[in-house]
């Protein structure tokens, strides 16, 4: 099976693992995935992650975060810009997710940033996904 969209795959794996109440999941490592996972951790959506070595590109082990009621902290993950339909925004058009309760993740010239960080930096970019 060829992987055309590794980011969509990452989001789906997180969504599925959380639905199944898993405490963690593993997936192949890439720079973009690592940056995205780091950003999710910084924003408080994930408990944490570790990098694991294997014979190939390495793996990322992600630890999911649940609230007191055993609900996943991540209520929704939505892939916005897809390989078939890219979505780029200027710095003035950066979307607000759920009135600022959620986070839009953008790829910018400074790497992956949240909508808030991108606004502060005055940068636009490709809208990767929305998380709330």
C-alpha cells in the first residue's frame, strides 16, 4: 500500500487510538510528523512522545492524553490541505478554529506553527490541519 498522505495517516492513527482508549501508539518517523507531534504536545493535546530507533527511518511513540472523565483531550482532528487540494493562506487569512478554542497548524517558512504563532510572526502558509 503506497502512502500518499503521511499526515492524514498520522491524524487517523491518533483518532483511532484515542477511540480505542489506547495509552500510546507508534508510527514511522519523519521530520514533518515529528514537528507536528511536538506541536501537539506543546499545545497540550498529547501527554508526550519518544523517538525509537529501528533499522529503517525510526519510529515515534506517542502517548495520548485523557481528561478526568477518560475522554480523549483531542475532540477532533481534521486534515485541511491535502495532496489533491492544497490550501494556502496569507497572514491576514489565517483561520480561527472553533473561535480560538481549537488550533490550526500551518507550514510556514519558519517550520510548523500554530495559527496563533503564525499570526504573531506575520506569516502565512499551508493549512495542514485543525485540532480541537
